[in-house]
C-alpha cells in the first residue's frame, strides 16, 4: 500500500484520488472539501487531503458512472446554508460490489420506467336521496404532472382522503394515487360528475368517464330539509378543496421563480384569505430536478409553528411525483405536511425547514442542505357582519349535521339512542355538542362518544366527523318530535356564514308491557332462530341406537345366503362325486345291503321254506353281483371260478358255494332238518359274505 | 240494627277472606309453562324464555323435540350459542323425522351462519359448521338403514345367483353368471356405503360450551395448543377420565376437558 497517495485537483466540483496499484477514484466536490477518506479495495483505509476551491454546487444529472459529467455553473445553485460541514466520503464496498451491484440494479429496474397512465373514477352508488352522501373514489396510476377535474358543481365535498401506494410487479414500479371524496348532492335530479384528466407535458394523457348520479327527494322529508333559513345561506359551501379539487395528494406546484434550481424546498400555503380557527393545510415539498441521482433526504430542522395549533399528518415514504416548473421537470417529495390553525388574527410566519438532500449512488453519496423560505401568512377574524347569534367562535369550515335515532318506538322506561353527526372539513375541534331540546316526557342524557370521532388531515386542512350521542329515556307515553338542530359555521372559502341543520325526528313511546301501540321493542329482524308454537310435552323419545338393525339380524342376513350357497355347492359336489364313484359305492354298499336283507330274512322268515332259501340265494347272488360283478345266473362252478379269479379266499369261496348248494337244495327239496338250520345258515352266510368283502381290490381274506 | 248489620258485614268479610286465603291457587300445567316460555320468547325476553324451557327440561325431565328446539332458540338469543347448538342436536336426535327436528336443523344452520358472520367481523377465526370429514362428505347423505338394506339385498342376490348358477342348466347359468358378477360389484359398493353411512351415523358429536376451551396435544400437556371458541362442533374420538379426545373438522385432534364440552343426549338430565 502506498502510504502517500496523491490527490489531484480535477476541476470545479470534481477531483480524483489515486493510489499506486489501484484505479483512480473520481469524486464530485462541488464545494470546498477539506479532507476525503478513501478505502481502496482490500486495503487499509487511507486518508487523503484534497483542497478544492469550488463553489457549492450540486452535480448535474448524470448516470451513476465514474466519468465526469457536465459542469454546473456556480450561479445555478443557491446555497441554503453558509455553515456547510465538511463531508467524509467512505467507500465501504469491495470492487466486486462496485462492479456487479450496479449491473444487477440496472437490470432489475430496467423494466420500471415504462409506466402507463390511467385514471378511474367510481362511485359507491348511482342513486341516492337528498341528504345522503356518496363516496367517490379516484384512482390515478402512472406518472403525470398534473390532474384536472372532476367537475362537480351539483355536489358539496364534505370529506376527502388521499393515499398513495407503490408496488413492484414483474420489475415494473406501479404507483397509484387514490383520492376518496365524500359528496352530498345539492339538488335532486340527474347530476353529473365530470371526468378526471391526467396531464403530462401540457396534454391529456388519460381521462376517466363521466358519471351520472340519480338524486331523488327524500321520501317523507320536508321539501327542503337542508334549505336555507331566512337569515343565512343554508347549504354548506364546498370545502376548500372542492372548488380546486385537484385529485392530488399534494398541493399545486411552486411559483415559477424557483424554476432552474437544482433543488429547493417550498412551503405551500393556500393562496386565499385565511381565517383564525381555520385548519390550513401546509406542505413543505422538496423539489429535485428530474434525473438528479437522489439517494434520500432527511429533515434537519423542522418549523416551529409558533402561534399555531398543529395537526401533523404522516408523510408518505414514496410520494414522489413529477411536476414541471416553467417547463423544467422536477420530482417533488413532501417533507412535512399537516394542518395549522392560527390562534389569533394578524400576520404569522411559517418557519423555514431544512433538509439534507443526499445525492450520488451507492458508492459515492453527498449531502446538501436545502432550506425553505419563511412564509408570512395573514390570518383574519371571521367577519362580524352576518354572524349568526348561535355561531360559536372557531367553527370555521364546511359542515353537515345529521341526526338519527336507533329506534323509533320504545316503551315507557326504555331509552333510544340519538346520534348527531357533524361531518365535513374544517375546525372540527371547535364543533360543540348540540343542545338537544326534547319535549316533556323525554329525558335526555349525554353518552360519551368521543372515541367515535374521526379526524384526518388532508388538502382541506382537517376533515372527518364529530359524533355526539344522547340517550333519550321515555317517561311518559306519547308521540314525540325531536326538533331539528342547527349548526352555524363560517365557510372560509365562500367567506360567508352558513348553516346546516338536521331533520326533526319522531319517537313513539308506548305504555308499559300491558298494552300500548308497541308490540315488540326488539327488532324482529334480529331474531334469526324460530321456535315451535306447541309441542307434545309428554313425548319421551327413547335413545336410538346408531346401528339401524340389531347385530343378530344383520349377522343372520349375512350368513344365510352364504350358508345356502355352501349347501347347494356341497349338494352339487356330492352328486357329482356319487356319479363319478357309482361302482365303488355299489361295491362298498354290497355287504351292508346283504346284511340288511339277511336281517330281514331272519326277522320275517317266509312261510314257505322254499321262499326262504330262494331269498337267501338271491341275497348271495346280489352280493356277488354288486361286490364282484359276478352274474347271478352263473352255475355254482362258474361262480367259484369267477371268485377265485378275483383272488378271493378259497375257503370263503368254498363256504359260499356250499351255502349256495344248500339253498338250491332247500328250494327244490326242503327238509325239516335243514329248515331248522335256517339261523345257522344265515350266520354262516353273513360271516362268509363279510370274509368275501374283505377281499376288496384283490386283497383276499386269508 | 246497625250493630247487627255491622257484625254481619264484618263476619261476611272474614269468611270471604278466609275462603280466599284457603282457595288453592289455580294449578299451572306444563303446557301453561311452555306457553309462557313461548310468549316470553316472542316478547323478546329471551333469558326468561330460556329459564322457563330449561326448567321444564331439567326439573320435569321433559325431552320433547319441540321443547328442545325452543330451548335452543332461547339460549341462542340469550347469547349462549354453544348450548343452543347442543339443544338443536338433541332435538334432532330425539325424533329425526319430526317437524321440530326440521326446525332444529334450520335453526342450527342459522346459528352457524350467524357465528361465521361474526367471525368475519374479527371473531374467532374458526369456521362454524357441523363436523365433517371425508367420511361425512362421501356417506353423510346416506340413510344408514337404507344403505344397509341395499347391501343385504345385493349380498343375498349374489349368493342366490351363485347357488342357481351351480344348480341350474347351462342356459340359465349364463344369465345367472351375469347376475352374480353384477351382484358382486353391487355388494362391494353397497357394502362400503353401508359401512360409511353406519360410521358417520355413529359419530358422537361434541359442542364447545365454554368460550376459549383449551385443546391440549396430549393428556399430560400443560400448555393448550388451541383455544376453542364456543359453539364449535367436533367429533368425540376417545375418552380418558375427565378428558375427551376430539377431532375438529380441520383435522386437528386433541384433548379437551369434558366440562367444557356438551354431548347431545335425549335422556333427561
């Protein structure tokens, strides 16, 4: 690191710092600078002393590049303060950020410059009655220098609010300004609200559609509820903004003598006669020539406002707007805004305000003090001529007073809430609670309601509403009229005393609960549930089970079809099996059938012995046919041969053949001795058949 | 004569007074009380109406659906929406097909709508409505009895057709085979439906009666996870001691004190 960097005087307002081994840094110094501190990338900070004999000047609008820009003539800038401090410039960013960040920022903001202007005007209703109000919303988008309209000669502006929002969508900065006007029609009929036009470079760049509002007479109202009393004009005059009605959040532009300055701070006060007690909207607006690399501004000294009551409004953070002063484009930034109310007549001074304007880029920033000029304002007392007797000092503005009862029928002992609203623009603080004159039979008491008041600072000074509530308690039955209430005020715009009043209200008070014209005090629409007129109180429902049927029933219904199907299936399968195994079954059943037949023979022996022996022989042959498939017509020898061929025990075969011989003998030559041997024959045959049956499938009984 | 007249007059007066004092007061029937409650409701004296109806329910053990509807309406108008919803649930449970049950359903919907509108004005952040989940969305509209009957019919048809398919000849088997396939699909669908409808019907509902009732993650939690608003409806999942595990329509589950919940029941208190 070269500990002896050299500093070079470059020219008026610009100098260069260089150190060996590093690129030179080019700085603006539009005023005498005693020392500057430079941090070279990656190295210890070095301080160099630079003496620049230059007058105070702001840099000419330029892109944030290190190249020298066009010089400013010294006389183009007016120093706002002779006590300008030495500034220390630091460069805390390494080279990477110095090179990359600007590229990123430029690429991000490249799409933010193409802004389209548009303006829309919408009303919350298209028809209303006299005495009612509508809300008009004006939304302006894009950059424009001025706005014109709307033309609303048939309406009174009783409230106004403004707002600004900035959004970045897809890299495009979208600025939107909203103005909400609360309008009260002056007459019935089809009233027109003219279009709003946005101006840029003296030409209309966007325009809204005109609106038509249908205003009807209020049903049942007196012919002229807001009509003028004999002594004074009755209709509230337009608020201070209504005539000017620029749908801008800020006041009109500065006078032409400021044109050509690089930056100036201008205190704006309405250019008309101002009165004591009138909240006057004041703005301190910083105008910076378009294109100047402004990084920000901070208030250094705020005005004192001695002799005023101040209602400061919040200063929006992104409120810049483009204006032209004698054709020179400026960006205007509101530094302070609010309403000031003079406490006494005479000339009063709005102090100067100073801000430090910071210009440059991310890497080199400088601050400049910019101060406003003091403004002397002459405040007058409202004139004594034409002052109503009920005028209260300080009631300066344009107001509308209304009253409403929360219910129009009550019972004796009950209460109704009377709400009196004073809305409009002006010194709402000075508006006092009206004196409610109620007829005998009603008792009035004030209800605290200050928490319902609304006040806001806008171009008209202060606008909003005061709300007074009274509890009217009925002491006697009857029909009462709450008389109208008047509010006299001084309108600073028309410089006249004016008056607004409420409509008379009716309140019906019924007797006690035993009778009277009032059936219900509670509004029936508040009841959203119904009841049954009669009910069978003896009905005692049993607790219901959640299952629709008993589980046993459901189980039975589930199992029944399954069992049925299984039974059918089993039967089918059994039948099929039987058909497939018919022969085997027949053989298997041969012995049991033979035994059954033998038991039958033993139990019921035939009368004729020959029949017995014939039956026994038939049993044997049936068994042989079923069991061994041996024909019943074969002679005994062939039976023996057939059985032996099936590997049946020869002993059993011999016994069987002997028995068959005995049967043949008994059939053809019955004898008494043989006849007595029936039982033994049956036993032998039974045993013989059993022995033969054991020889199934070739396994003879041995 | 004057003395006699005076004595007679005084005696008559005494007799009349004794008679008046000893005459039993006219008996007030339960219907009279019910009508008195209805009249109080119509006159906007909702607290009084609720007290009368509540007295009929609790002291006289009445559980008529009409009484429950009126009690619920009076409780709601008196500012107790949780109890009101509970009574409407009970009226529906008592006799689902009655006119009073229909009115209870309508009233319950109105109460929920009112609570939800209140929510829009900066209320609880919960959506008030009957408990619902995927099962109620799919099967809540089905009557459980009808769904079960349909399933049993389809089930029986399935096995009858199978049995016939096994027994009858080839020509009939073709028809019965198609019937069996259709009955199989029908049994699956109707069986699932019957299960879902029965499951939904068996849900035990709970209504939050205490505004800000705590909902704990676990039984042994100390810090509640949620504060439940009054009149929120939930499903009872389990019980453990004095804690009830409930499931909200949002799917969140937790344990809430039993005392802060109401469970619809048609049995008299």
